[in-house]
């Protein structure tokens, strides 16, 4: 998955990387509420004004710090700002397995999951922050997931009536739940079973007809 | 759903109800970490020793306080301690819709969801508490869900190879995610769509064969 590269031309890449790394570390150490621009600046070895010049708020730095983890090494050059795309080899089963296995690997990486966990805890009690997260981080990614499923649907790999919005939630919510609460192993086998079963649902006749109670 | 009634004979029902109500209120007000046996006793108007005599730990009171919300009015008399059963009318579609709609209604009730939210936040950072929750609260309920699906499977309403453990997670994790993060409306329509799609997955041939990538 490629990812946003916010205004790379305007910023010193080394300072930007230091600021985002400091933000992730501090978030993992003490959570969102204790995080301040002052602490980020001190940890990153930059002036506060550098951060204020590049980001409008603490939340904006946090979201960029998490988005940066999904950037490919050449992301800033190759990516169009604001675009996220899932792989498309023409095989929806294989592509979803690739993407869900990558998500499993991200959740196993403390550098990724510790700051995200701190942010989730905050979002559970802060509806405004959760809405901001949905708009800035989750929405573009969820739209990319739905876009990939729609392409498969147009190619006849999924049922024309499949409830694609719901399929996305059934694919990812069980992963998120196991990650947040440790309710079971979070491994490739689990990712593959989710893909298999979600695609079964997406291929069934009448999948999008809740009033049609039995096919 | 009927629910556990822990040792009702040993306890004064009025004191027990007051203790559990006080626990839920305090949990919703200030979270799990700030909760103490002293505060529960003061709010419930009982002595600390009354609580220590009936419950081994703060966590045990909290779990009973949440379980008590699922008790039917006659629960203490009719329920066998430790048993939870899903409705079984012989129609798995209708029964799952009944149960998921009831879960949606519980999440809309502040008296239920506020203390549970406080507990979830704690569990996200406390693996021991999460494990205790799974063992004492989630496991009996999840086993009841799997049991109901197995009965349907034995009656030929689901595919013999259906991955029932995963179906339970695909049914409930999207509900929990919408509740925790507000990622979408949590209503009867959503509950019904989850049931429809999860049952499509459970009826597909080869549902439990992750290595069998295309049916």
C-alpha cells in the first residue's frame, strides 16, 4: 500500500522523520493526553516553531507519525499525496491475503502498534479525536479497500449484490479486536481464514438483501 | 439470554444489588483504576467486610456487576449458575437476529455501555485483566454462541465444514468496533446485515478450508 506524503517539498526530510519518530515514541511511552509539542520538539532536537510551522495541531502530527509507518522508502517521491491503493494482481483472493497478512505483521511490530494502541485508548473516550482519525486515516484506507472489492465485483469475482461496505468491516474488525484485546492468535492463518470467509459471504447470492432472510 | 447467578443463596439480594449498582456507577464515573472496595461500600451503604466476604477481588465485583445487567428479573431463581444459552426456535437466522439486535440495544443503554467502556479501556493496557474478562465473561457467552451454531449445523442449516469459531468473531467484532469507535450506526439494520452475511459465509461450501483458495 502506498501512502500520503504531506507536502514533502516544504519540509526538511530529516527533521520531519525525527519529529514523527519522537511523536511515536512519546505516544507509546505515555499516551496521547500527556503528549505535547514541547516534548516532541525536545525529543526530536528541533525548535517548537518548526513543528508549529508544519502541522496545525498535535493530532495532525500524531496522524502523520502513524501514516509515515506505511510509507514505502520511495513513498515521498512516487506517491500522489492523498492516494492509497491496495494491490491489484487481478486475483481478489490473493490480494486480500497479501493485505491482511501485512496488517497482521504491522500489529506484531511494537514500533507500529504501541503508538496506535495509545491513540485507540484516547479515541474510545474522545469522539472528536475518533472522528478526526476516521476522516484523516481510516476513510482513505477504507475507501481503497472498497475500491479494490468493487473492481473484483465488476470483473465478476464477487456477487453483483454483495454488501461490500459490510465485507470490509467483517474482514478487519476481527483483526482489530484480537489485536486490542488479545482474544486469540493474530497470525497468517487467521488472516487467511478471514479472507476465505469474507469472500464466501461476498460471493453468495442475495448477500446484500437483509430483508431476504433465507436464500 | 439467561445468565449466571453467583451463589444467590449466600447473599442478601438487596445488598448485592446495591453493591453491583454502585460498582457500575463508579466505573462509569472514574474508570477501573480509580475504583476501590472502599468507594463501592460507601456508595452502596454497606460495610467493606460485606464485599470482601462475597467477592475475592475488585475485578470479581466488576464482572458480576456487568453480568448482573444480563440477568432476567427471575434470573436468580431460574438460571443454573454458570450457564448461558442463546434462544433456539429452530431457525438460526431468526435467533441470531434476535440476539444481535439485543446486543445493539444493550450498547445503546448508558447503564450498560458506560461501565463496560471503562473496563475495555483498562483491558487494552492490562493483559491480565483482559484474560480474566475472557475467562469469566466472554468465554461462557462465546461458547453459547458456538453451541447454538453447532446445533444449526447438525440440523443441516449450516455447511458441515463451516468455520464456526471465526463466524462468531465476524458476527460480533464489527458490532464491538462500531460501539467502541463510533465508526458507523449501530442499529437493527446493521445487526441484520451482519447475520445475513455471516450466515452466507457459514453456508458456503469449503468455508473452513483456508488452503482451498477458490471453491
